[in-house]
């Protein structure tokens, strides 16, 4: 079985920690860099765990959305920015909120 590749794309301030944890890092990566990586992973059918900073995760990248919709070999998650003091909300949170209404906010799920 092929080993899962680990990637972090995002804020340079977060990159060193991910590098120490064994991730290949792309500090301050652009959307184009993200899309090139995702296209390469899809083409090579490589299993991967990709962590994105909030800016990239919330981008309107068509390739990113296609990979999310496919599921499977490429798992994508996100981390909040270093300067973020509030609670992180991901796209998954938004989908769950649509299904459960405000039950998540009130704790009555």
C-alpha cells in the first residue's frame, strides 16, 4: 500500500511546526500552487492528507472543490490563522448547521 503523503499549504508562521511533524510545506502558498499540487495528486492517484490555512480553504478554487466532492484518496482539512482569536468555522460546519438549524449553536442537537 502506498504511503499517504502529508502537505501543509499556508501561513509561513505555521509552516515550521508542520515541517517538524513530517509534512511537506508550502509557506504562503498561492491558489495556483494549491491547484497544481491537487492536480498532481489526482493524476498520480496518490493518497494524501492536505492541511490548508483558512485563506486557501475558503478560496473559490474549482480544483479544490472537485477534490472535496470526490472524497477518497485526498483528505483536506483546514487550520485557523495565527491571528484568529475567534472560533473556526469550516465548510463542514456550515453544512451541518443547514441540516440541524441552530441546534449546534444552542447545544440541543
